[in-house]
C-alpha cells in the first residue's frame, strides 16, 4: 500500500498549474508595460507618508450615495446593483484609468427582517474575479441566515478594466497599488453607508486571496469594529509575485528594460529585489491591529505555492487568525467556484 503525502501532492499540483499557465506563455504576463513611472513614485510616497499616522487615528471613510436599480426580486430576497463615484482623493483619481472612476456593486438582501436586525458582509474580489457571480453564490446560503451580501467590483476588473488590459494582467506595477488603495477606500465607504444610511446592525468584510489581503486592510483601517474574514490570503503581494507561482507570470525583462530606459542598470535579481521592496508596501503586518481582534478569523492554506504559510505572520494580531485548511490554493478556485 502506498502512502500519499497530500501536502506534497498539493504543492506539486500548484507548480504544475503555474508552469502550464505562465511558463508556456499562453497568456500575457503581469506588468508588461513596466513600473508605472511617476504614478508609482506618487503611490510610494503617499503610502509611506500614511503609515506613521495609522496607529494613532481612525481615518473616517468618505460618504457615498450609490444609485440603485433592482435586478430581480422574490418573496424572500432581492438583488440590486448600484454605482457610485470612487471616493479616492483627487491625486489617486487622476492616476486611475477613466474606466475605473465609477464603482459598481451588487447587493443581495433578504426581505424577512429589517436591516437593523440583520448583518451584511462586503465581499472583495480575488485575482481574476471580474464579475459578481462567484461571490453572489456565497451570498445565496447567507440569505437564509438573514445575512445580506454586498459584492464590490474592483478597479481594473470587469467593466472597470482599462481597454488595453488583457484579463487580470495589470499593465504596470503601479496598477496593483492603485487597485488595492481604491478597493480599500471603496469598501470602507460602503461599510459606512451600510451603517449610517442603510441601518445595518452588524457588518463584516471578507475576501479570497488578493481580496482577503484587502479585507484584512479594511478591517484594520475601519474606524469601528467589524467582522473580518481573509480566506487563503498571503500577508502581502510579495508572496504571490516574488515567491509564488505568479513570479513565473511576471514580465521581469520588461521591468528591467523600463529601468534601463531611465538610465538605471539592474540585473534581473536586482529587479526582483526592487519589486520586493515596492510590494512590501502591501504588507498587512504594517497595519494597526483591528478594533476587535476577536472578530477576525483567518483561513490559511497549509500548503500552497501562491499563498503558502506566509500569512501566519499576521497571527500577531490575535490567535483567532489561526484556522487552517490543507486545500490547495488554485484547487479551491476550481472546486468551490466551479471555474474549470
């Protein structure tokens, strides 16, 4: 009888997936147009200036007024879609592509009880999740528990995707930071709207993979305690693009050539180190502890070439960030979201 090491099998499957999708050059790589020039410089400066104050203040979310339309309605639930102007400050708004200036959101709500007697969870997008559909599937069972679901379409994704971008393959490194910053601000504004305009009694934020990173940041920065549920998420984008599978899908030569055009000569290893330094700005461990650490639950993969075990570092927040699953990162997408 042969004993199979499931952890090793999962690890091999992750690498097979990475080799098939990225090393075969079947798709456009990430960051094929370089670093992003002055946009990246602006974002680095803005984020570095922000962090000294994060631990001392709860930045108030910007108020928004979504415009809603009803998609369908039954006796027990209704689905609405809304749009609103992204609440990012002018400097960030100018850096975002025009297609991303208007945010889109889906809102699935039970009709059996008033908002003050129910909860609502804001679901943030993982890498490549361009539509509402997958996350709304999670909301279906929640409706029966009197929990509403709000699904945010991320900048650079879905109808907010720039015309020259192929799929989820962001053109510049600066786009990744812009995507994250705008998503965080929009999610915080939606939570504020749910609290003060819609009157919900309880609120939370969750996300898978990249969406989980953003959810952790939203939970950290929001001025009031909220439930926070990052699912299969690394502690920063460094894990995915410098250590995990996505490093095989990154346009390293294009990034080196972009630096060379600015008279900065670097080896590929030095380019990777610069990428690591830039993406360290996305590290959740730099953020303050959430207002109620007991309302935070982390589900982390014990074996995965994308997120691996690196989010365990965030357990410094609270021992509750400590629920693990041995399921492989991309297999969770295939099995749970039926994308195969």
